[in-house]
C-alpha cells in the first residue's frame, strides 16, 4: 500500500503525525501515478517555530519542495 507516512519536513526533521493507534495522519491508500498525473493529498505535521519562513517537504524518491509559510500562521 502506498502512503505519505515517509514524508518529512527537512528543516527540523518533522515527521507526519500519527493518531493514538499509530496510524499516519495522511493518505494510506495511494495508487501509482502516470507521468504528468496529479492527485490531491494531505499530511499533518507538528507546527514549526513561529520564526520559520519556509519548510522543505521531502517525499521518498522525489526532489525536495520548498514551501513558504504565510502570515496566516
């Protein structure tokens, strides 16, 4: 089964949160994608420090993606 359980925020090594039963707070039944295909996903992480302006999302086998953190925090 494909999931985002291995995702992390590389700046501080924050990993995807888990529920009380140890389940990932992320999709856990993803299917393989074809080139150019997209699918919306989510993953819940601990909040980074207030002074952090961006985080690097790391998914296994993908290049890192820098995500800016907005003023809505």
